[in-house]
C-alpha cells in the first residue's frame, strides 16, 4: 500500500500534473509510512500539491510539521513559511504574515524571496502602514534581480500607496511607467485600470478645490 501510494503520488504530481489527486496520495503516504525518507517525501509532496492549488489554510498544519522535521532542507522551510504566510494574509493576520515572509527572505535567494518581499510590502499596505509599505516595495524592486513580475507588482503597489496619500502626481507617473514598460498583459491592464481611477479622483479633487466660495 505504501509503495502504491508513493508511485501514484509521483505520477499524479510530476507526470499528470493532477495536484488534487497527488494531494490525496501524498496524504495517504504520510499516514501509511514509518520510513523517515518516505515521510519527508510525503510531507514535501503534500505541501507542493496544496501550494499548486493555493490551498493555504489546509497547508498550514503539514507546513509547520515540515519546518520542524529532521532532514528538512532550506527549500522545504522556505516553501512551508511561504504557505503559512499566505494563510495568515488570506485570514487578515498581516503581522503574522510579515513574520513568516521575513523567514522566507532569510532562507531563500531566488523567486520565493522576491515574492516574499512583495508580500511584506503588501501586508504593510493592508495595515495602512504606508511608510513601511513604501520602504518594503523599494526593497522588492532593488533586491529582486531578474524577477520582473514581482518588481512590476511592487511598482503598482507604490502607485496604490501614493494614491492613498493623495499624491496624484507620483501615483500617475508610477502607474504610467508600468503601462509603458511592462510586457505582462495582466499587469499592464491592472496598472491601466488604477491609472484611470487616479486620474478620475484627481479630476474630482481639483473640481472641489476650484469651486468658488459662495
């Protein structure tokens, strides 16, 4: 049964890319096995299957176990902390999300760290800590190397920060820069929509300010 679950899990995940089925088999393997090597593979596979499906809340228990498991790697801990952070973020517990995102940054030097830096900046924004959010957004831009998606997301977030501060000039300039330079259609569309919103709000604001006193 253990060997069957392991084989089925690997086929479902790596060959069929059927992450829901892989999740089921890895969960079975985790229950069945007493061998440390298979237990680790089951925990890793379960986490990665849930991660692919963005099942953050379901991933937390196994992710926490994996961070403490004997033989777990820095990559295991990075992905586990990422899933835990996203679970907290989805639940509106942004302070706890930031703590776990910071763990990812310490453990990882690649794409997960870039995403985690953006996660920190966005969590500060959700807490309305705009100074901290701006600083973290610039850190994402400056330290994320070739991870253009997260750099672009950070620029869009800067546009949101300036907009919330009613700094329409910098909000428009930042979002226009994204529209002009990104090749990602989804992010370009997001920036265009936000730019239109800023322009509309600026128009309303100037109309109010220019209305003569009776």
